[in-house]
């Protein structure tokens, strides 16, 4: 039986398209990736074919009824659907508009649709986390897809990667770092360059927020500095 390349569609909902920029900026590997699949749909590259798909890669959050309906249609024609990036996995930065309800709840608003991740509306087989997603994980994703094996996101936190890279812990310097509760997979890129982790990959599987608050208090870090950092990526309902 002749080998058939998997048909892949790449879609964007409400997003900055930064995750797609990451995908197409893997200079030395992008042609290998595109040569291994049949790219059936991708607006960014001007490719449009409304047939059935083996894999749908969807970035962006659902922020309108129209996007909800579009996502449902993508799901119907796809064997595998992948939430690609923080907006697709958690709702992303569009969650900021939901925080307004706490501030101007009595003011008139245009539209009442809440920003939501993809799995609020359809079944999602795999999640690729990050804002934007990391190039290394993009390569892992396509390797897993081509080998027909499940894509497994990292379950450990960013601290584990800091330890592997022998980074000096920023918490010891009074910096409000989200590494202890944030999902790993980014190779601790921010702490490695002396920048605090801001939680863009969402919560790790064993995240203990109360324990982190205790650490902050012990290190003299103001708690109000912490909540906005995490809220902007995973939303107020998570906390």
C-alpha cells in the first residue's frame, strides 16, 4: 500500500498569529516539515482546500459565536485536532476582556461572548502550550504525528528545567517568578536570561499555588504582584 502524506490544515481564530510565526520561522527544518505532510489549508500561506483533514492545528481563542461555529466545522472534518499555543489552550491574552467585568460590570458592553479555550467547545486530542509555542515542541509535535504516536506535553514545572540548566533561582533574589507552578517545556528560557517566568505555558500538573504564596511571603515578595502575572494567561477561574 502506497504511503499517503497526512493532510494537515492550519487555522487561526482570535490571536496575534505569533504561534504560526514560530512554526514558519524554523528556518532549517520548515521545508522538511512541509515536505512530510500535505498542507491542505493555511490562510497565512494562501492555501485553501476545504476537504477532510488528518490533522487540524488551531491557534487562537474562541471569542465570538462565529468562531465557535467555525471551530465546530473544523472539528467535524478533522481526525485529530490540536490546540496550538496559549490562546487555544487557555484563552490567552483575550481573557483580559473578561477581567473588565470585575471593574466596569455596570457599563454597557458590545457583545457578551467570553474568551474560551478550544476544549470548551470541541474535543481536543493534543495541546501545545506556550505564548508563543517553542520551536523545539513544534518539532516534537510533527515528529510524533508522522510516527503515529501520541504527543505528550511536559508534566513537570519550569523549575525542573532551571535545575537542569543550573540557573540561579530568582526567588532567592526577591523576584516574583512563576516557575514553581508553570508547565515546563520551554527550557526555562526566561529565567536563563535572568527574567522571571510569567506563566505563559499555564499551570503544571502538580501546581501548588498556596505553596508558592507561602514562598513569596518567606522571600518578602508582595502577593499583589503575583496574581496579575498568572491571570493574564490562565484566567481568573483557574485561581
